[in-house]
C-alpha cells in the first residue's frame, strides 16, 4: 500500500485482497481473545469535523485491541481549515502521533493532510468518499456469499460519498454496481466515467428502483440527506419519495438477497423498519466489520505488514 489511505482508487487489486485476508486474520484473533498487539506503543490522532458513532468507536477500539492508543480531536479543538490550516495541523500532529485518521467535510482537506503529514493519513470519511465503509461492506458480502462471482449490488437513493466509493471498488474487483437515483442526484461524474473505462466491473446509473433491484444480490441504502444537508431534508424527502427499500422491492431482488445500510438509518424513509429487522438484513455484520477492516488498514500503514 501507499503511505496513506484516502481512496479505494489508490489501492491495487492485490492491496484489496490483502486487506481482506488480514482483516479476517485479525477478526479471528479477536474472537478467540488472542492478543494481537501489533501497534503497541503507537498513537493514532483522530481528527473529527463530522460527528460519528461507528467511525470513532471502531478506530478507538481497534487501536486499543492492537495495543496502541487513539486520541480524539474534536472540531472545537482543531478547527481544521479555519482556526489552523491543514498543512500546519498535519506537520504538528506528525511530531506527536504515528498516524492520523480524519473524518471531514471537504475532500481537499484530507488531501492536504496527507500531502504535509510525514505519518500515514486515513480517510475516515469526506463528502466525496467513504472508503473504509465499502471495504468493510465487501468483506461482509464475502463472508455471507463466499465470493464475488457475478455479484450485483444495487444502491437505491442519493449518489453520495458511499456510492462514489462503491464505484471505485468496481475498478478493483469485477462485479456489477447499479445506482437508482433521481435526476440531478447522480454520483460523481469523473469517478463514474473512470470506473466505466476501467474494464474491471460494471456501473449502471438508472432511475427506476425496481429495474435496478431486479436480480440483485444486495440492496443497499443510505439516508436521503447526509450531514451538512439538513436544510435540504424536507425537499429531499419529496424528491426521493419512491426510492425506499421496502418488502416489495426486496422481493424483486434475488431470492437470497441481503439488505445493507451504512447507518445511521432513518427508518420509514429510505428503508422500512420491516426490512431493517428482517432475516435478510446484515447491517450489524457490516457495522462490526468496520472494526476489523480498519484494524487491517492501521496495521498495513503503521506496522508495515
């Protein structure tokens, strides 16, 4: 792997498979309560501009299980890009910690952090990308399905950072990724075009959720209004009406189709409570696997494995 992990697009296919294997190894050790303190004595600085449940807990617990320490830095403490430039923060933190994880709004800030930091930088989320999430999701699909042969993943909703990272994944592993979204809410055009030209996987942008769901092995959703879009929430509820994953849509998918969601979910909006609580739902498996895949990323970058 490169020094930093900012995007799935920066990984090689071998990197992706290696992360899956290491994550499975670390998960097995954790389940057996077998010590695996690969990062003993190391510290991860965690810079947050967006609040989080899964990102903070999974990285903090992950560092603890690896024998290291995680330091939470809140928006008020850092003021990244306002109180202090990303370049200065990166160079100061590099003198104190062994790695940096940042959960930000603007993607340019994570790029600047990586440019000026002398320690590894991990993208915990930006408005453009959510790479750790999708690595954990693919690991979860592999656990449930065994392989990615002829895999079809269908996402219903807004073409956001989660979708952009799913599209990046199609350039590493051959599978079909479908997006059903209203006009004007498509994923990033450059990311989509690059993926479609890669010749590895297949990306389809559709309007009709039923057409997109037909025969899919995974139906995936996310909130209609992400952090920073609260003012648009009411308008988005009108635009995305009809883009809900419900029991009827699950029946259009493959007989053994699974439901996934990166959480938190707005039950009754993008997905029904019935689907969330159904046997097809693997949302908590994928939430858990954020811990294991991120531990693999930490070990790769901070221990050089």
